[in-house]
């Protein structure tokens, strides 16, 4: 049982490049979400999904796209990277009878 | 915007002492959760308390919730060096798992 996995662990981009951060879970959870964490800050919700085919915006969605074609995967796409998107990105899942969330190990992204 | 404000921002105590962290929030909530983050790692869920609960225990952890004051506290008793981490409160307004996090308390346990 891998839980929640994220790839890559580290990434450096140039301004204007695009990329996809991957998130996969084997917990059969319906709910998945993406957060970003800036230095000295708590996490802020970017996008979330309550099930396959359903996504919605969180607090800071601008510059990011998501899709949910399967229960297991929830990729986060940066359309045109900007230095302000330098951050650590966490994917989380939740579901069943629990209200708690399970977090992946994070992707540290630097945009130059 | 951050829902939770945590106090203190940093706390340093001796091993064996108790550590108390506080969290205040702004809106009505369905539940409040506490998470731990070790340096450079993901978050680990510690405990959840629902809006109709006042106190909850889990091992060395004790959480209280005062909805009239919109505040919560996390007490870690008999602290250990391994408790060194950042601790975050997160509120869930709708029970929809859309968590809003505070800025966290950095806890350092000195041996």
C-alpha cells in the first residue's frame, strides 16, 4: 500500500514553461486535493475533486489546471510557470467515513 | 486567506515538559483538525474534533475546542525530542474536506 505518491520530488522550471505534477493514490478515496505551501506559511488549497470527472477551485486556483479522469490520479498542470509559483506542492486524499486527509510527500518546485 | 491564527509561532521547551499550542479561527466550522509536519516532509494527521465536541484525547495529545470563542488548543504532554516539528490547525467549514490551514507553530524539544 503506497498511500499517496507524488512525482517528481523536485523540479526547476524557467518562466513560461509548462509542466504537470503527478499525484496517485491507492486508498480508493473519492476526495483529492492540491495545496501549496510557501515558506513560513500554512497550506492553501489550489483545486480539489470529490470524485472522477468532478473538479472545483480552491482558494488560489489561478495559473493551475486539474482533471480527474480516474479515482486514482489527480494531476496538477502549470500552464505557464511564473516565479510566484515557486512553492512546495502537496497532494492529499480523503474519503469514506473519515474527514481526515492523507498527504503525499510533496513536490518542491522552483521557477526561475 | 488563512482561517486559523496560531499562537505561538514558535515554542521551545525541554524534553519532558508539556507543550500547548493555540488556534483561533473566524467562521463556523464542521470540524477542526491538527496536523504535524516534520521538516521537509508531508503533513500527518494527529486528531480531529467536531464542532459538537469540547475535548478529545489521543495518547499524549489533548485537544479542546471552544466554538463560542472560535478557538482550539493542542496539548502535548511529556514531550519527546521526536515531537520536534511544525504543528498546524486546519478548519473544515462544510464537512467537505476543504481544509483552511493556519500558519503553524514550530515546536522544538530540547534534550
